C-alpha cells in the first residue's frame, strides 16, 4: 500500500503540531502515513515513501540546520526520489519573517530530487504550502490537514 512520510523538525513544538495535523489529513485520504523527526529519518525511509512532506521551523528565513543536514545526506540517493509527490509546511515567529522563503528552500530540495511538488491556487490555503505564525491556530491546522489530504489523494492517483 502507498505511504506518505512526513519529515519534520521542531524545537519548541509548533512545527510538530502542524506535522500531526498533516498526518491526520493524509490518513483521511486512506493512504498510510507516518511521521519522522528529521534527525531520525533514514535515507531508506525516504526511498520507501510514495509521497514526502517536509516541515521545518523558519530559521533565518530558511529550513533548520537538522533539516538541511538530512537534505545534504540525501545526495547519496540522488535519482531515487524521482516522481514522488512532495509538499512543505513551516512555522515562523513573524508574519513576514521568512516563512515563504523557508517553504521555497524545502520545495527547491524536492525539485532537485525530481519530485512532483504540490502548489495551491488559493491564497487561503497557501500557494507554496502550509504556514503557521508561532503555534498553529485552528485555521493553520485545517490548512495542514488539507495539504496532507491533497498529497494522499494525488499519491493514490499517480501510484
Ligand atoms: C535559530 C532560530 C532562528 C529563527 N529565525 C527566524 C526567522 O528568520 N524568522 C522568523 O519569523 N522566525 C524565526 N525563528 C522563530 C521560529 O521560526 C518560531 O519560533 C517557530 O514557531 C518555531 O517552531 P518550532 O516550535 O517548531 O521550533 C527562529 C527561531 C530560532 C530558534
């Protein structure tokens, strides 16, 4: 059965709460879902998934160091993540503190791997992925669930 892996980093729990909502959304699509912290995720985990959703706190307008480390290590499996479905989410301290640039940094890594990244035409749910300012409120959690569900549904369609 198809699986979506949600890989996230979180120092103070905000991105982690988003990850749990994304997990719920993927499960709603009927696809298997699992979360892994960036520090615990192996290259095999990435290769086994049909969809990969990356979540990171915004650190200096980009992904966190732990997430960047995993991305750096993933060069060893270059070519093996091709055509997997991808999406991203982040929590930032401020409204214009670099959350979109963080999403783009995650998306960029997925594109370099040849993954198919999901965008969103609606501003309300975020063109580049899901965002929360600090701890996710109900709206942000709902956006996370929708993001997870969309990835799950697309994985079902394309796998
Ligand atoms: C090292 C570090 C760098 C940060 N850089 C930014 C930043 O550039 N812009 C911003 O809006 N918030 C920044 N923050 C705040 C975090 O993005 C914010 O607190 C987020 O909600 C933390 O998510 P977490 O609880 O999942 O760790 C930074 C926090 C840390 C620890």
